[in-house]
C-alpha cells in the first residue's frame, strides 16, 4: 500500500488479527484530507477482504481507539459465531502471543490474498 503499514498483531487471540496503521504520524482521521482518508480506508477495506479470503470469519470487528496512542491505526479482528468473544467487544491484549514464525506465516497468507484482490 502507499499510505499504510500492515502489521500482524502479536496477540493472536483471533487468528488473522491485523493492524492497519497510517504511514505518516497522524493521530486522528479528521487530520487527513479527503484523498488521504479515502486511500487509507481503501487499505483498511482491502486488508479486511484479505482476512475474509484467508480465514472466512463470520464478522470482522474494527477498533480505532486509545487516548494515549497518537498514531492512527485500526485493529481488524476476525470473529466467528459461537467463538471466542462472539457477541462482545474484543479484548486488546489477552496474552495469546504467537511466535515470530507464526506471525510470518500469517503475514504471508494475508499478503498473498491482499495482492490477489
């Protein structure tokens, strides 16, 4: 992508959980002009499509909150009916950290899906 960094979230409480962060040090979406916002949200949507293609979740939750973090980013969290945290808000850090090797596998799966869209 041109404006985003896509990161595998180390806490994989939901396999395929990703972060889409704006490349520039922007703290709020309202500080982007229309073109920048549209480009960023297009990246968020494409990562969501890649997650859908790879993991086929029933729903993807989006989180963009935090009072002390000053870098615009969205958490994309795939969820499944009757699965962990279905029907509730996802927890930020559950302690379910995966290895760097597992992160690399997830990154490759998402990257392949992203570029095949």
